[in-house]
C-alpha cells in the first residue's frame, strides 16, 4: 500500500496574551520516516485525560500554561489506539494488528519509581508525539496489542487512566479479595478504573461523589454503596454503610482529592490501613496526625506506573473482560474542542473519546 506522507493533528499553539489560554488547532503535518525499531500507526481513536483538563477549577492545564514543558506545535493526547500499517521490517508480526500506545516513557520495570527522566506522551518534548493525530510514528516497543474484547474507542480510553489506577490499587494499595476499599470522586476515568479493578479482584468497594446519579452508576458497576461528599456528615453516612457489612472498617482508601481525607476517614480505617493518593483536586496537601502514626497507617503517593505495570494491568483487564467506561464519543479531530468543554463541565461518567476515522458508521460501544 502507498503510505501517507501527511497527517492532520490537534496541536497546541501558544499565545502571549494574559491570562494564558493556548489554542488547540487542527493542522496538517508531515509524517516522519519510519526508521528501524519504529511503526506507523493509523490512529482510530484518542481520549482526553485530566492532564489536559484540571478537575477542580475546570481549567485547562496545558492550554492555560499550567503544565510543565509545553512545546509549541506539539500534539495533544497521551491515550490512543489504532492499527499498525507500516514497519521498517516488512515481515513485522505487528503489521495489521490493532494496538494502543503506551502513555509514558522512562519507567520500565522498577517497582518503586522511574529509572530515568519520566515523560508523558502528548504536549511535551519527551516523547515528541501525541495521540490526537491521524497517523503516529512510534517506537515498536511502545505499543501493546489491543485486547480482542475491546473496540478501538474503548482501548483508547484505557492506557493512562488504567495504568494510574492499577498502580494505586494493586501496587500501592495492595487490594485483595474481601477487603473494604473506599474510592473518592467516582466518575473520573482513574476512579472508575480503580472501581472496576477492585470489583474484579473481589474487593468490597464504597465510593464518594458529588452526584447521586454517579453513585447509582457506580453501584450498577459493582460498588456496595456510596455517599455524597457535599453532605457535611458524609463520613458518618459512610460509617453507617460499613456497619451493615461483615467488616465495619476500611482496608484501603484510594483518593484523588487530598485535603482532609485522612482525618475524615481514619476512624474507619483499620490499624495498618493504607491511604493511596494519586491526585489533590481539593487541596495541595494531606495532613497526617499522630493518631494515624500510632495506628501504623500508611500514606502513599501514587502516579502513573511502569511499562511492566501497563502490561500487567492489560493482562488483568483482558482476563477479567473489563471494558473501560466511555462517556462521550466525538467524531473527528475538528470536534475535539467539544471535549474540552465537556471536561470543563465535569458531568461525564467515564472517558471522553475522539473517533479519528469518521469515514464509517458511528462506533459501537
């Protein structure tokens, strides 16, 4: 087949005006040569992350200049899936295979932290690619076969959020069958993946949200129950929920909010329990008091994960036939601005995905 030489991509164009609000525009770019060890992937779908959008103030991190090392003209997106259409090796076994791109570089297998400079795909210099593009040249060892039970839209929703949730739940949270787990802020991509992973592992999951509808949806996905964090007495309501089960204590708290979460829940957490924080959307600090110290509780920061974690998480997803929750599907890069607006509103339950190839019928979810 004749390979394309041009691609359309959604790129960042910096502005000098104050307050900063960088443009997101669709531009035509030349496709680089496919060198040995690289593949050309025809992208089918790409997904938004809260890396692109700030949760609390509904502010765009990258477009407002709040994310470090933003490169003018770089392509948005850390999550994407498509089909391999070219390789420097004409007999490459990946040719014609459906794959998704790994969302980061610099962390291969160390169980604790990255071995070298850590970089996330999309918008920055390391690596200098993004997924909101019709075609992407990517390192061969940085794609993973898409599980057969997922569509490309669903696969595009998986990598960054799934990896972050896996490390928070399985590596740092050490969640096991029969344990009680609290997941805060359900509705966002990472929290939903955390819910799905915990349910698949056989844990008893409780959630918080500012929306009754999102709590009901979480229960439909397997949560035991939930409370609205807008209610001042939500910790007491959670305590009442726990008291109805066989075990009235929490083993693990998986948190994205920060702030007073430890004090709000520590009376319910067992001695030696874990607080795993992967974000601080309520406040930029978490307080740990002597009460928690004396009870041998553990507070762990958790962010993204290694290449090995991504492989392990995908095997688990395939084994348990987990399907990422997709909230909205937008058709065409030209409609990506609608995705930013939806994220600003914060009403989504699951991931927002752009279907890049719109030549066929709308994707089936």
